[in-house]
């Protein structure tokens, strides 16, 4: 995607020094564009845990490069042992996004195919790059498949703008490129279809207000920021044609874990007969979990609710306290949308119904013995 006309990915190896990994520090957006360099495993863990990077696909790619950084800083005779410990620490950094554990497991498996420490380090780098490239490619394919859904609505509206509501940020900034929920929107724009996006602000981190709106502005796509609680009203008024959200983890039976508030949007969409789609690459599926209630839900600090940051009239970024001192807050980061509320899943292999049978039929090569029971 583009920033002021220049193409960027969200994570890449430094062209002059492959032992450093570059990321966009998303905490500074949209007011400042800051590129941060990750030089060791601790840097990668901090970036994931403290939200320098966020979003299922990007968390996975960062974990992959984090494993690589752990490998290159390890003694050659102890690469396997160092990576096992790195895997444990990375998996503990954020619990809900499936892509994180998936990427870590992929690196561990890949390095076992070679013997020497030097080869293991090379293999870790190669696999981390493959994870990032695959993430971008899968998101592009999600866009191509999701375009069909937007095209169908556009035809029914005789070319009038298709109004799409999205929650949180499942855009380019949440993946390596293209995004999941935004990929069909970009594909529709490229196909000449008029689209307009309703952007949920998405408290408490305000990923919609800070990231999605800014990202869409950079791409020249019409969008309007709304409060988190406005979506149901817009649907009642016939102002939403479809909802597209992302996912941090989806069971192999179609239950979806996504940013807190997604479930409420799905309920409103169901009540108002608005199609509700979830866009995700196959790396987000958890083939071990059957029920959404089994997905671990991250609970972050209540301070994220009690304080909010922004830019003041002098151009300085400041944090201010919203609630009275001593206010108690609980901060669940994700909720579960049951498959019955999901119209369809948009994946890199195509559009699929959110059911065990349909998902298994589309991804027979991904199944585990336990998921087939």
C-alpha cells in the first residue's frame, strides 16, 4: 500500500543490513510516520506486546522475524535450544492471534530440516521472508474473491456507492500488505466500483480512527469515521450494504474471534438483514479448536480505557485521563462471533460458508486428526 504515494510494506528486512528488521511504529500513526528497527528477540516481543505492530497477519510476520533474530544472535551450537525458548516467549506475548503461534511453529519446523547452526540461521531467515510474502499474497487473493461480493451489490444499486462498514483495523497495517477486510475494498476501487466505508473508531486503542481512516485516505477511498455504537443505527436506516471485518483466530467450525465489539456488529447486521463477512487468510484458522468459547481472550490493562492519546494544538502527542482517579476498568480485547451470525468467510482460496463441512472441504490439506473427529 502507499504512504504519500510511496509503496510500503508493514515489515521488511533492512536492505543494507539483513540482521535488522524494519517496522512501522503504529503507536505514532496517524500523526507521525516512524520506522523502527528490531535487532533482537526482545525488540520483537516488545513490538508485539506493546502494540508497535498489531493485527493477526503482521503479528505472525513479526513473530517469524523475531524467531530469525533469536537465531542469528544464538551460538551456532545452540540454535535449536535458543529457538525453543524464543518460541515460548513469543507465544506468551499476545494470546489470541493464531498467526503468532502458527508462524513460530513454522520456523521451528523449518530449521529442523537442516543440521548446522549456520544453515539453521539461513533457514530461519528464508522462512520468515516466506511467511511475510505469503501473507501479502494471500491478502491480495482475499481481495480478488471478496470483489465478487461488492460487485454483486454494486449491480443491484445500479452503480451507486456500496456502503461498507468495518470494525477495528483489518487493513494493510494489520498485515504485511493489502489487508484482509480492506483487500476487497481496494480491489473494488481498482475495478472502478464506487465504494464508501463506515469506519468504527474502535475503542480503546482507536485503530479505526487512527489507522483505518488514515489508510483509506492514503488510498483515496471515501470513508467516514463513526462512533463504535453508531453501526446499528446506520443499519436500521439502510445506510450499510455489507459488513466486512477481520479475524484474529477462527475455529475450523467457523466461530470468529475479533476485536471487541465485533459480536455486537454481527448481531445488528443479523437483525437488519445486512450481510456480515469475515476476511481471513488460512493462517488465522485454528484447526485444533472446535468452539469459539475455547479461544483464549486477551485481557489488557485497564489503563488503555482510562487514558487516551492524541495531538494537541502545538503538534505534540499527549495522553489525557478520561475517567476520575481511582476508576476501575476491565479491558477485554476480543469477543467471539458465532458462526451462525457470519454470512461467509472470505479466504485466499475463495468464499466459504462458516461451517465445519465447508471449511474442511476447502482446506483438506490443513486438517489435523483431531479436527476431523
